[in-house]
C-alpha cells in the first residue's frame, strides 16, 4: 500500500497558512516582508499549540491514561478467560502466538488472540508512539494478569 510521504502531507497542510498570510498581506496592503512575517507568526503559533497539546497528552498518559488502559486490558483478558502465561520469558507477542498455535484452546480464544494482534498492528500504522503505548499497555496488562513469577522458568 502506498502511503503519502511527509513532504506531500506537509505541503497540503501548509496551504491554508500560505493563503491566510497572503490574505493578511493583501488586507494590510503590505509587501513581501509582511507576508513572511504573517506566515512566521502563524507557524510559530501552530508550533506553540502543537507543543502544548503534545505535552498535555504525555502528562495525561503518564498520570491517568496508562493506568486506565492497563486496567481495561486486564479486564479484557479476564473476561475472555485467557490462560496463564506459560513461560516466564514470554512477552505479549509470544504469549498470543502460543495461544494462536495451540489447538487445546477454544477456537474463540484463538480468534481473540489473532484479533488483538491485528489490532496492535493497525494501531502501529497510526503512529509509532501510539503503537508503542499500545504494546506497553498489553505488556503491563499481561504482567498483572499472568505474572512471569507464576510461570515456568524453563526455556
């Protein structure tokens, strides 16, 4: 699948700023310098709000969001009756793979494991930071739901 590159996306998002800066220059009957100042101010304000929103999202995640997400993931694992972790060294990906590949588990549980894996892959496509958060959430949920200390330490 072809994904648009960053330059293309940036070009389209820059168009409104160029139009507003040009409009401001026309309204004030300014020169090229007025256009560049207006564009710089618009981009500076946009940068300020981007940084503010990013810091707010990080703070929310650290103080509240991660705990809520891990709690929801643990609740899902419990409700779906996922088995205990088999090996202490397994991460969440290995844990899901073992469930998917083991015919002793019900078909619904194996499908659920596949769905979680597909969901995590889709989330990774959104943004790497969002994908990393999702993986971290499920790793932490597995540690709560099926602690490695209760699993076999065999390799």
